[in-house]
C-alpha cells in the first residue's frame, strides 16, 4: 500500500486544571480567559524554553459548587493554538 498525506497544520493544546478553589479564585481564572484570544507564557517541551503565544479557550468543565467546603471540586479547560505549516 501507499499512503498519501499532506498536513495543513498542527495544533498545540495545553490542558489547564485547578482543584478545590474558592468562587473568587475560579472567577479570577475565568475572567483571565474571557476574551476570544489570550496571550499565554508557557514552558514549551519541544523547544525546552518559555514561549508566549496566543491561544483560544476550549470547553470549560466544572462540577457543582460544594457548599460545605465553600469550594469548586475542580475547574478545567484546554487552551488551543493553531499553527499553520509554512510553505
């Protein structure tokens, strides 16, 4: 068999998660990622260095608020950067 493949781009996706945060802390995180695009500085494993790139936010997941503890069990979402191939 023969495989024909032409990649048109690739995606960098970072998974973010915060556990047992207060309502105010979760609000602060969500406000930081509220705009359509957000600049994020992160440690890039491929280049072994810090980079700042523009990401958009994927679907946000959070269970119900725990009234006894006064905290969210977790807040998590992905941030995604599209990278078009050169040429």
